[in-house]
C-alpha cells in the first residue's frame, strides 16, 4: 500500500469514528509527520473522543507541526513532535537536569514522548500560576492537545508580527508572567523571545516544552537569557528596566558585590 493510499485509509477510518477531516489533500505536508507512531497516538486520542475535527497545518517546523482541530466546536491546537527530525539531543540536555524526567534514557522516541509529557506538565503548572498559556488538554506519545489561541482557524500572531497598541504595558505583562512562572509555577521558560509569545490584546506564552524547574542546574542562566531576549526586543519600542533589577525582582536574590 502506498503512502497516499495509507492516508486515504486513515482519513476514511477517522471519519468512520465521527471525526471530520478538513484539508485531506495536504498529503505532502503530512508525509513525514504522520508516521506509524503518530497515527497510533492520534487513533487513541480520537477513540477517547477528544478530537471531532482534524484540519490543516497552523505552523510547521523542524521540531513540531501544529494542526488545527476541534472538539465539540471548541478550537484545538494539535501539536505533533516530529520523531525523525526533532533535536532529541538538545531535548535530552533539558530533560537530564529536570528531576521530573532525569531518569529518562533510551531511544529517540522515548525522549520525544517524555518531552511531550513535559510540555503538558509545564503548561499545566504555568496555567495554575495564572500565566496566560494555552490550556493543556491531553497528550499521547508525541501528540499534545491544547487550547487553540486564535480566531476561527487563524492563530494569534507572534509578538514580532503583531500590532501592539501599548508596548510598555505588554512589556510589563511579560515581566509579570516571568515572575509568576518563577515564584508560583517554579519554572523558567528557557526560550522566551518575540517568537514564543503570541499577542491578542495581551501577550500569551507558548512553546513550554523546554521550560525547566528551578532545581535545574542551568535555571538561573536560562532566566538571564530570557530577560536579555525580552529586553532586546522591547528596547526598540519602549524603555526597559535594568536586567539585574529584573532578575532580583523575579528571583528575590540580591546581587552579591565582589
């Protein structure tokens, strides 16, 4: 059976479960994403009746693709980590310093499955701390289901592409989110930039897979890097605070004079 026949069979079987398939002709986009492991995970999520519509791609990347979906009329982001192309060595470094996942060893698939679970856990912790992030809904293997942040089937724009009425307010919001992450969720985003923030009336943090707990050996270094990235971006549009002052406010740690 050819790849196209396989996908057509997949579409038929998914539709037989009551799931509507949009953009079923996007085989080229899906060709290296919907491998056997991913299909099994998707079947399981469908069997749990967590997906009622599967649509086309919202974003594509080396690490993961995001597809639009729905569950009983509610928009979903279906994030699929790409087993063949994801940088699992970098993932291993972030996992190894996190006590929740430090015992994870083994295959590329095992690392990516753990990474998917890690992003789900990080999103849940961030949301519980009051940080605007997509609500995590479920995960299975290399697939994460989240709340879709957008209107109709269009996602909110990345901060770098958004029309922002008040950059100073947006900057203060992001600093507040970083503080809540650190003090309440006990997390550092570790890859925060204008690419991993969506904007619609306010900022939303996304891509939380690499976020680390505070006991990670590089947590503070990641925090400083996040602060530098945020200041670098917002300094084009508004006055920014001193990086050390921001770090002290977030961590409560006073700088020690030499």
